[in-house]
């Protein structure tokens, strides 16, 4: 019977309607435990109804990435700075890491935040939870993301689309 319950639960979890799945549990006339997605007959007493609310299967993010994101969100300060900013974005995309992007060249708020955070306006800067690294050095970035619990690579088919590289501001006329 336990195997039947597990199979039913797994089937419900894999269904596209798992976010609103209902499961009923009761004992039949012979005293056997019954699990079903259909309500029990009216004659059954002491039936229990269970609700399943969402699952990791429905999510576009792995469980490890979701847990790490909740505990240690990632913010990337970057602009059209060339190779360092491009490599920073690529590293995050390859690991499937969701992040907030802030461009100090196009946003006065991001510029003020970066100045307060680092004392200058050099990019890229990564902030993971309460930790930060100024400049791009892949080994240091990987180590910090590993400590925060992020997966080492994106799940197959789940790499986020690379964020667009912001256009460089036109040179000021003199």
C-alpha cells in the first residue's frame, strides 16, 4: 500500500496540475488504507484530504539555486565595460544563477549604491548576500558562489538567457 501511495504522489507531483492537487486518504470496508485523487464515497467516515502546493518540478530554478538565492541573493554591478563585464555575466549564466543587474552608467541610483558599497565606480562588482568582490576574477567568484550554496552549473536546458549588454553612453560633446 505504501508503494501505491508513493506512486500516486509521484504521479501527482509530475502532473501539470500539481500546484492544486488534492489527495484523499481513508480506510475501506475491509480496513485497507486507500489513497485517491477522487473524493471517497459518502459512506466513508474519517477521510483526510491533503493539498499539494507547487513543487520543484514546476519551477524553472533548481532547488539548490532557489535555496541559495533566498539566503544569499546575487547582485551584479556591470556596464558595457567590455571583457570583464561580459565574462562576469557569462559565468553567472553558465552556473544558472539568477541575479539582479545594476548598471551604474545608466542609473544614478545604481551609481550611488556602488559608490556607497565600494567607494568607487569600478565595475564589475558582485554582491552575494553580505559579501562582495570588486573586479572580475573567475576563481574568486566561483569560490564565493560555492560558499553561498549555488550549484556549479545550470541544470540541462535551464540556463537563463544572457542579460543584454547595455549600450555604451555616447561621448559627451564639448
